[in-house]
């Protein structure tokens, strides 16, 4: 028999991997500025000024410091 909870989770979309710049670290929680201008928080290891990848409130690693190119369609 199929697990109904697993079937429900399969219908939900995955969380996107986002990128941002760490503004501040306090007690293992980073305040991150998104490239679009918003602010969010995530837990993990980083230092102020680092570009990081994060998803679901957790820092997954450092991101390369490349120029941002925004294309409006």
C-alpha cells in the first residue's frame, strides 16, 4: 500500500536554492540580503560579506562572487 503522506509530499514543489550576501551573524543565524533587495535569515556558518547559497532557512555553502545580470522579459 502506498504511503499517503509521501504521495502528498510528492505533489509539493521543492524549495528553490537562493543566493545572497551575509550582512550580519549573530548566534549562528545570518541576516542575508537577497540580490533583489529583500532580507531574510538562515542558520549556518558564514562571515559578514560572504555570498552564500541557502535554502529552507539553512546556509548550504559559499557562492562565487560574480556580477549579477538581470533580464526583464
